[in-house]
């Protein structure tokens, strides 16, 4: 690999971030097909390629957003893969809290602004106004090794989108409404792991300027020599 390519890849990885405000302009179909074709090159255990992906645009996207908002307002949460706050250790919780503070500060939402927080929750279920969303399903077994493969697919997809100038936001919250999504789209099989909203970033939205950063490498990585 040449130095130029290595630098370009490094820049791509560093610059990719979650976008939470999108323009309404759709991504051209040929770009979408190219990006998802690249994502299929992701690694997987024994090349099993255990992901199932549903890409939703246009009127189907609008119908799904309406269904998700209605499900949220009715308190209809359904998960294919169990979730509990106890999965996070204290250090993970600290990082999550710092992220939440940065996001809400950028939006001008205070700790006690429950109505504003509710409005923002609904915006997330409308994919932050992104014109497209991809829903990533793990195999029916939800085996941890195979589910990890879907995670590698997701990162490959995020980088492929960024390389083509398309912004994105991974959304675990969408997996909290798996039955609504399944019923609305007619999806069969698999277990919903996450969604990825994508489109073109709104350059004027303050939320898109938030950069929460990462922990120093030596906080998460050990080298054995």
C-alpha cells in the first residue's frame, strides 16, 4: 500500500462520525448499490457472511418512520436481542454520559427539558430526517460470533458510505422496535441488531459539529511484546 493510500484511509477513518441531521436529498441509486456492494466485502467467520440487510427509501421509508413513531408513542417496544443497562461497566457508563452531555448541549436541551428530549427521541425514530435507512439483521441463532460478523459488516458499510461522500448514523434504538419494523416491511428471518440511517449531512446543523472523541489508545489497548 502506498503512503498516499494509507494516509487517505487513515483520514477516512478519523473523519467518519455519526450524523444526526440530514438534508432531504436522496442518494443516487447507483451510489447506494456501489456502497452496499463494497460492504459485502466485509470479513466473516469462515466466510459465512451471516448478515441480512434491508435498505429502505422513498415511500417505504416514510411509512416505516410513521410506524416507528406510533409504536414509540404507544409504548410498543419489542427486541429481537435482549438489552439491559447492566451490560455497561462503570467506565462504559462514564463514556456514555459524556457523549449524552455533548449531544444535548449542542441541541440546547437541558437536563430537565423533558418535552424537548421527547421531541428528539421522535426525530431519531424518523432517522434524523435521513432519506434512507439500512436495517442489519443477525442470524436467527444470534450466536455471538456470527453477530460480531454483522458488526464488521456495519463498520465496512459506514466507511464505504463515507468514502462516497454519504453521511450516516448507526442507530441501536431502532432495534427496540423490531416487530414494528418486521410487520411494516414484511421482513422474515433474522434478528434485528441495528439500523444505519444515511444520506447527505446538513452542514448548518450544530449537532453535526459535535465531536466526542475517543479514549487514548492505551486506555483500551495493550501491547504484548
